[in-house]
């Protein structure tokens, strides 16, 4: 058994990582929803001038949604490679991966509402 090839250059390794990032943005419709939501959170948080600790929580939540989306995309690719024909377990793997993204996105939305909701209501005079 041969060892897998590893890049000896950090620049090449970063190139591979950014290629993966671009692949997700190019091929996954939900990634664009995450991108718009991320931009919305950043704009709203800036406008509301939230505290540094609140930024930390929001950015962690946003990062976990992106992480779930990237891992789900990788899982789907590996499942497609391993099981090119329809198989019930392949469907389970893909459905569970998608559920992970849904759970992370829903959790991030609740965190966003808890952090951004009260100062937004105050700023809007309600």
C-alpha cells in the first residue's frame, strides 16, 4: 500500500483549501444562502455596534454553519464516489449530513435572534 501524496508546500496546501471553498460556493445553492446570511449578520452587528463577546458568539455560530456545509459537501462527494448507484445507506448518509447543516443553521439563527434581536428592537424604537 502506498502512502497518500502530501503537498510539501504550504502555498499549494492553501491553494487546495481555497479550491474546495470555491467548489462549495460554485456547486451548493445553500452556500449562497449562508453567504447572504453571513453578510446580513455582519452588517447588522456593525450597525448595532454589538459587544466584542457578542461578536465572538455570532462568528462562532456562523463558522459552525459553514463548517457543517463544507463537511456535508465533502460527505456527499465521498458517498457519490463510493456508491455511484442509488443505495439506501447512501441516502441515509446524505440525509444525515443535510440534517447536520439544518441543525447548525437553526441554532445559529436562534443565537442571532438572541444577540441581535433586543438591540435591533431598541434601535427601531420598540
